[in-house]
């Protein structure tokens, strides 16, 4: 038999998605793959029901339905404080997963280097490999997950083609400050580098943290490819609606990549989501309040159990320290956790370049009763998972 492609040999399937399958197998409360178990806003569901009987069943324009792009441009112009042109500066994609892949293929050539902060959302590793690029990892140091500007500059000295910036950050919950973004911007300018952002948690922030769109920093619009999606903002992860916003000469190329990757995002779903894009600002304030409640409930529950954890400034993930259990494999710990405690988590090692094995990631985008259920299971964790002797 001929051999399968070499490029696929260097990465595994997604551990996040694998942990969802393991959670299902053990009937565990699944706090691994980050998606809500509550309904999207009813306006979207009502509109979706209407749309089934309307004329939206064939391809939309490949780079996104006009109505969707106009509503998105209006909303993002409001939040980004810059007029986004719905015709020249947007490509609608199948989730931000496709947006990121299309962005990578738009700016990099095989062999190009790409700066990635570690910990990082696992797709970026596979994205770089699939596009033939080579990641340069720069560590973010706990507890605040700050980077060392000298280490970042050392990465830029290798003349990377792009830097990937996940802000607010999955999995560490960091929200980059203006000053930190300015350091990145100055280096991007000095070394003539693109910045590809993943801003899917742009509306999930905890006071007093504020989201600054990287593209709005002085001089950065020209070199930023902003990727985001509707998945988290409107609780519709299964609709796979994402987008790229960038200057017209970049969008021209991204349109071609997207066209041949997927042709287009689902037309009826784009139409049904327009009502969400037209929501007033109050919707986003309520979303933030709702997630703040979830975060407070979940973190207080973890504190009561006495598990050390991160304090997210944004997004909906928390990293738990499992050192006390003495496992040498966090993957094995997560399997035991799902089987014996009944809670699904993602091993931290799937997010870190460094050999980190003492962290697991849980998410709290769930109804309060689901979170309480998970906390009740976790309360028994020390009985259900006896500590092993540490492997030195
Ligand atoms: N972004 C979510 C997570 O990190 C979901 C990822 C996915 O499966 N697309 O868990």
C-alpha cells in the first residue's frame, strides 16, 4: 500500500474532542470540550424555524451572505471602533477553526516560522503543520501568564512570518493588556510580521478586564488578520459560523483559500444568525454577567473542595493543579477522573509546549445545575482517586 501523507504523522487527533468521547463513554459530566449546555437566544431559534421555509437552501455568496456580512460589519465596527467594509474586509468561514486555517494558508509559505504563545489552543499546532509552517513557542508564565519581552524578541529575531494571538486566551484565561499588546505590535512592526488573532472569547470577560482588539492598535490594521466566530457569543458552537476581518488585499487572498477549502458557511444558519448580530449592546452586558456568575459559582466550588486553580480574566476555562495526586500522566489522570469521579476534563499537556503534566482544564460554560453536579462529583475526588507516590 502507498504511504499516507507525512504531514499528518506529526500530530494526533484533537485531545479536546477525544475527551468528549471519553466523557460520553463513562457518562461523565463533560467539562472538557468548551461548549454550552444551555439554549442559544430564543430570537435565533425562532428565526431559524422561519428560515427553513424561506429561500436560503442553496449556496450563499462564497465569502458570506450579503445580509450576514452587513450585520457583522455593523456590529464589529461598533466594538472595534473602526468602520469595517462588509464587501472588502470580511470573509465568512465555517467556524473560526476554518478562519484560522485559511489565515495561516493566506500568509505563510512552507518553511515559514510562526510565533505561538504556550500554553496555546491545540489547533494552532496542527494549523502550522498543515500549512507547512514551523512554530516558535514563547512561554506565558503563571500565575498571570505574562510573557518575557526579551524571549518574545528572541523569537522575532528568527523573522517569523506571523504571530498567533489568542485573546482572551484559551486555556489560561489571560486577557492581554494594552501595554502587552503594544509590545507585540512594536515587534510586529520592527520585524515586519503578520499577526493572526483568535478572538472568539471577545465578549466573555470578567471585570475589570477589557478586551482590546489587536487590529485597533496604531499601525496594526494593515498587518492583522482578525479571526473570530459567533459560536461562543451566541452559544451556537454547532452552527460553525466564523469569520476573518482584514484589509482588502489580504481578504482578496483569504477569499480564494476559503472558497477552495469549504465554498461557504451554511446559508440558512447565516440568515438565522443575523438577528443575533443585530442585538443591542445590552445583550453583551448580560452575556458577561451570566458568565461572571458561572465563573464565581464554579471557582467558589473548587475553593471549597480545596483544589488550587487559575483565576481566569476572560474566556470560560480554569486550569486545576493535580500535583497532589502524583500522576506522571495527566492524560491518564483525565481518564481516571472521567471513569471514577464522573467529570470530563482535558489534560493540560495538550496545551503546553513545555513538559507540563500537573494541570487539567475544565470549562464552566454550563447551566448552574450541571456545574453543581460536577462540583458534587469533584467533592469526592480524594476518595475516588487515591494519591500515587510521585515519580521523581
Ligand atoms: N474551543 C473549545 C475548546 O477549546 C472547543 C474546541 C473545539 O472542539 N472546536 O474546548
